C-alpha cells in the first residue's frame, strides 16, 4: 500500500487550513513498483467548499504526486505505459511477448493481452498529446532551418483496412503529422497536406512517389 496526501494542507484560494474529506483506494500496476494499492487522501476548505454558490460540486485538494504517477480513472501508471510502448513500438514485440516480459521482470505482473493492447494504444495517445503540446518548438526549429522539406507516404498491413499516413520534415527530422486514413485518394491526402500547411506554412520542397493523385494534390 502507498498512501499519498495533498502536499499542502492549505487552500489554494484563501490559504486557510483544509480538512480531511475522504480517501480513495485503487489497485495500480507499475513497471517499477509492480502491483500496489494507491490510497489517495482528499481535503477541502471550509470557506471554499463548493465550486460556486449554485453548484454542489466540492473543490477537492489532492496529491499532485499521485496524479504524476497514474492518471485519474486509470490503474496503469505512466511508467508502465511508457515501458509497454517502448516494447511494442521500439522493440517491435508482440503482445504475448510483452506479457511474458512483464511476468518475468521485477514488476512480476500478469496482465491480459487485451489490457496490454489498450496500454499500447494509450501510449500512442499520450505521444500524440506530447507532440501537439510541442508544436511551437517544432515551428521554431523549422524557422531556424529556413523552412521545411515535406516527405509524405502511407503504409499499411495486409487486410488491415487502414493506412498509416506520415508527413515528415527531413531537415529537422520532426514528424509533422501522422494519421490513420482509409485511402490514399486525392480528398483524404489533401486534408492532411492542408493541415500541415496551416500549421507550418508552405514547404520548400515536397518529396513523394509519383502517383497521379499525389502530384495533383501537391499542385
């Protein structure tokens, strides 16, 4: 069991002492800690108990460290999400291999294959959020290079029914956009190229294969 209380026992609004409200318990899974029970304590301010005079929503103060370990409403900690993502997308492990790895590692946890698949998907969602958060830094890199050279292409697995379409700047090395599309037709590719243009301006050069609709959409 790990108990985490709010780091500060005073109200963020009036700085007065807060009082214990409740505790919550949930089973969590971590690569570094294994399976554990997280006990989170919540506190409230007697003066600013509710979000507004017309609301019965209580303003709860909680441990920031708890939020840094595991996201609200999730049981899998960030470090395990990162580890599963690394195994899946950098080491190219299959789900069964990842399951065996976690069972034999210091984590000593046994998760269903469906859960591991969801964790891997969660990793991609968090990576996308991180990418979007840093788009200003990407724009800065592009400006420092005097512009960007746009490479784009799609890739698919047989019978998957979807295409992973990637647009990359070869000068900075940044992935500018990566989305799943149904077809590499004119309409769908045009939407993605317009997104990149709206974010980063017109490219210096576009590099792609010579498919007829690729040439048309570039023009």
